[in-house]
C-alpha cells in the first residue's frame, strides 16, 4: 500500500517506521530541513552534540519512545537532576516528598495537605472522573488556598495566560502522574535520534523528503497531494492512504474543502506557541545546580528557566553552559514580534535577581519560536477530541492535540504514530 505521511516529527517518523516494517511503500514529507518537529535541533560549530531549539527530555516511564530507542539500539542517558521553584526571590528545591515537606514558606499543615493531594493524584488511575472539574477552581479547595496561590497558581498563569482558569483537572493529573525523579535524554541530542529514525525508515525502502511542502490535499480526489519539492518543482501524486501529523490549523490550511462542520470542530481547539531565549554562557547560571526552575511569580516575564548543562555534561558543548528562558504565548503576542535583544532587555532585571553577574558570561544568544506547542485542555476535552479518521476517506489525522489525557511530548508523539500506523495497516 502506498502511504504518505505529512510531517517528520516523532509522530510521523514513528508511524513511518511501523508501516515500512509491515512492507508498505511510505513517503514522509517535511517542510523543515531536518526531522524532529518541535524537538528540532541545531548545532554550533564547536559542539560535539546537537541541542534542541526548545528544551526537551524524557521521563524514565516514557515507555513508547524509550522502547523505540531500544528497538533501534540508540543509547539513552539517565540522570537525576535538581528541580526547583523560585518563590519570593529565592530558589527552593522542590522535587521530592522530602524537599516539599522542608519547604519553609508554608506551614507544616499546608505542606502536608498539599503533599496528600499531589500524592493522591500521583496514584489515582482514573483520570476520566477528573476531566469535568476545573483545576483552578478545585485545587485551592483541595490543597489549601495559600499553597495553591504560592506555588501552583503562578505556574498556571505563566503557562496558560488568559486560559489559566479554563484548564481541566485531568491535565494537572497527567502532569503529576508522569513526573519521575530521574530523566532520560538521547545521546547526541534529539536531532541525531530523529536522524537515526530516518535512516531506519530509509533502510526499509521508505523515503523521507525535507524542505518539501504539501500545498494542497485535494478534496475531490481525497488522496491526491500537491507537493512542492526542495528544488521548487510542483507535482501531484496519488496515495492509497495519507497520515497528517501537523497541528490542526495547518491541516485546515492544506485541506480547504473539508466539511464546514469538521473545520468548525477543529477550530475550537486552542493552543499556544513557544518562545525560547537561549543563552550560551561561560559560567553556570544556577550556582546551586538546578536543572529546571519553575518561576512561581505571576508578574515574571519568564515561565521556566532550564539549564540544560545541569542535566547533560557541558563537555559535549565545548564546555559552555546552556540556558533556556521559556514561555508559552499566543502566536500574536509581543514575544513573537520582538527581537532577541529586545526580549533579553525585558528579562534582564529578573534574571539578575537570580544571578547578578550572568550577563558578563554571555557568549551568544538566540531566540527560537514555534507557533504551536501547547494545546489548551479545557474541561471535558474528550468530547471535542478529534478522531484519527477524518471526513476525507483514507485520510488520517494524528497530532499533538490527540495525546489527551497526556500533555505534549515526544513520548506521546511516538505512541500516537504507532497507533495510527496500526489503524492504517489494519485497513489494508
């Protein structure tokens, strides 16, 4: 069977890998010059390893992508880094029951109450009963108003902005469920891991085309693609099945003749883009070794500060210390419009609260942007969750908005790709 896959992120690559193993004729089309999707990477000339434009890691219970790495014999590094919170201008380690119980800004009763609720969610297997509840309404009642306002409310506000009070408790449950003390990371970076998957697909006679854009998915002949290749040539090609792994808004763009009702349903799905101001430093930013810092301040200009080289050894990056300053923002937000210099100027006073001397150590910095990175998960999201099957016969949709109840991530992209590949294969 001749199958087209639109997108060479981890969903597309995983689907392609499964289908070529079944003997199908697979072509994967990617408009970027490299594979990886949201985990796309780049490499400075003096680095031995590539690095993601937007911070990524795996949890040690990410069985789908870790299983895929094992299947293709790809080396994975496992480390136990430090996760902290920034509250009232101080950093506090906050990544285990012990560190939570030692947190000095809450009373023992508040700490115990918060710990009990987080522990309950950690071991509660039934997310479905939680999705009808609004996290911003329920969590203050369960864990206490002070705990919620000090730790969790700023994180919701910084992450979701105007949507912060419209997020399902099931989303919060999923975040608690998946946390593991140790983290995993593919040797040489996500880009090299994605390239290894491309090689596996091609070794089994699949084809992967980069800098190639799908201009249109024909509504009259629903498995015909209008393809613009890297050299500028435009061709039309028919397929037996098509899997679309792009965000829904891009699917709507290339398939304008989809039924109005279906377009309306996909249009209800909301999401935020990601901006990451990425700093290369001569010295560490965090003096106490934190890898991931959650900024618990609703007025902060930055949501998360992630020092990658406190997870992965700096020796792979020419001994530089690498720092992400991350935010989720609407694609029309100011952060998407301004330059890296203007954004650093906004961040600078806040960063100096943590490390007054950081600016002296800057080697260089970049601003990376992705227009869609974080789906908004409202209450009862399962009722608007798109199906793999679309109104176009033999056209399937598998994207980040369908990993529910889990949050975005390459592990769930792989799971999604494997599931849609199985569905497509079974329909032969």
